[in-house]
């Protein structure tokens, strides 16, 4: 940083800094970074920061830890009148976190998805603490638009923050807004009426092919529990894959008699027990959130 700021050559200074990863930054670099930005301008520092956040240097899970230093780094940059640099860094972290959220909120299986969605919880907490008001409002608005699976990240965020944040820090970082949104979502889930005993319909988004059309019609039926489907090997494989990837509560077995073999699909009781487990977890999470009102 000191060398780059001391050069009188913007291209050379950029070439010097761009190969580094953003995770190498800490509050101790604020002076040099602010000096370089002042010497070469906003466009130059944006190019450098963009390079640090380029695809090959995105935030892998093992490098999320560095974001713990982000609020202090951004505060030091603002003290050096380099708030534009602080915003670029905060926005870069948010873009990396949001990329992971977009990928995993719609991906399965659930065990893997939950583990992946919990990883961005800490960097999300730190970027909310570091962001300026405009960026923070944009982050909060984006989170509200995500599907309910984002709760698996947001609840991890709130639980970690509740252990260390003061009431003032909680409000300043927008965590109170996130908590209210989570409470609304959880309340809606917890208050869903139980599935009636004779409703065996399964919600599912088909891929649009003919096979998935047949599968979707079977899944959507309230009364039909079993489908015996003569189907060639490639067709059976496609259906198996779609059922497993979506974690549908459907058992699939192949009856190896005749040609083609018959694929036997059977809806399972897990359709009911899974929904009950989701409602119970939502109720427990909601109760925990309501207990946080003592912070006020």
C-alpha cells in the first residue's frame, strides 16, 4: 500500500495491488489504502477492489473469517475521509455473500443447504455493521425478497449476534429489522393449519418435460398415493433423479418384470411428519425471537 501510494503511475500501482486477495486487508491498511485512493481517484480504487473480488478471489468459506475486521477497517477508512473505499469493500463483501445465498436458498438436499446457508451468517453480520445507511437498506430489502429458506442463514446470524451485540449495535446494524421480518415469516409457518389426513398432494416445480408432467400430475393429486409406471431405463433414471434432488416424500422402486420394467412410486407418511417438524421448528425459533424483546 505504501509503495503503491508513493508511485506516480496509476497503472503500475494497480498492477502492484490487484494480485492480492481481499482477505489480506485489515484496519492497519486503512492509511495506505486511503492515500492510494486519494492519489489515483475513485475509478482507480474501484478497479483494484473489483479485482480483489473477482471470481477467482471470491469469498470461499475458509476465508469468511477475515470479514470480522471489516467494520473496524471501514471505520478507519471513514476517519481518513475515504468513505467511498469503505463502501466499495462493504459492497464487495455483500455481493459475495448474496451470490452464495442465491445459490443455496433454492438448492438441496436440505442437510447440505442448511450447512451452506449458515456459513454466510457471520460475514453478513459484519457487512451490516460496516455498511453505510444506503447499502444497509439495500441489503435489508434484498433479504426480504429471498424465499423462506433464507431463514436458515438469518436465524444463525441473529443467534450469533445476540450473544455479543448491545441493543445499540443491534439497532444500528439493522438486526432489529431482520428479527421482525424473521418473526413474521416464522409466525406464518408456525400458524399453518395441519395437513388434513386425506390430502396427499405434494407441491413441486416440474422441469417441463413429458416425464415430469406425468410425475407432477401424480404428485398434485390429493387422493392418489401409488403410481405404477412402465418406463424405460433412461426415463426411470430421470424420474429417480428428480425425486431425489427435490427430496420428495416419495419412495421409488423398480419392478423388474416385463418390458419395459415398471417404476412404482409411493407417497410416504413423511409428507405429514416433515411439515409438522417444520411448524415445530418455526414455533421454537419464534419463541426465541420473542424472548429477545427484553433487549429493548
